[in-house]
C-alpha cells in the first residue's frame, strides 16, 4: 500500500513537472508568435493578406531574429527550436545535409503549443487568456488530458472547445497586436515626414 501511494505521488510529481514545462512553452512569446504565423495563414483562419503581412513583419521575423527557446515536456530540457529543426532534418545524421522550410518551423511551434496545452490544467488555460472567471468544481484542478480521455462526452466537448478557443484567441490577439504595431509604424512615419528640422548648431 505504501509502495502504491509512493508510485502515485511520483506520478503526480512528474505530471506537475511536465505541467510546469508546458506553461513555460505557452508563455514563451517567440514560440507563440511563430505559432500565430502558422495559424493566421491557414485557409480557414479568416485572416487576409493584410493581416498576414503584419504578422510576418511584426511577429514572425522578430521571433526568428530573437531565437526561439522551448522546453521538452518530459525532461524539462531547454532547446533552441531552429537548431533542433535543422539537426532533426539531417539525412543519416550527416552534417549539413538537412533541409528545413519556414513552414516546418511554424508548424512545429504550433504542435509544441498544442502538446503543451494538453499537459496543463483547465485553470491554466483560463489564466493564460488573462481571465479570472470562476471555474466550476468538476473542472477545478483537472488536467486537460484527463478530460480528453474521459468517458463523459460533455468533458470531451469542453476540452475541444477549450483548446480550439485558446488557439483562436492567441491567433486573433496576435493578429490584432501585429496590426496595431503596423498602424503605429505608419503613424511614426507620417510624423517623421512632416516634423520640423532641428535648428543647426552654430
């Protein structure tokens, strides 16, 4: 009995560790920005060329230039997404033999976020969208993956809506932020165009 309890405690400890790594991924701005770049360009995203131009300029390129770190959900090891993509594409592990596309990188970032979402709790998802709304007792302290594997169809529906809703939320918020950055850039350009020249020093 003691051994069984210890095993459950160890399992719970591992789950909480994985949850911690998942939350680091979900809060990583560059990783999210790469995922938003993927989400905004899909055929059914509802976003157009203007939206995607802004996302590319203000989210995608800065994320590439800043380097994107992510965490392995089992080991917690931090690694560079671009480096891993390059090394993982090598043929027969031969140096410099791989090929990685931009699409591969943003798709990988999206997959990491989705895997991370499955590893956290319902309350984490609500917190990640900046909400403090109360959560009903049956979902408090529940892991997303447990609800997804539940025999209760209602639980499965809630999980599907939570994950789909979160993905829609970050994509919409990201596109909105990118468009706002573009508007600010245009405004700065117009201000620069007409501002008076500074007096020359004698």
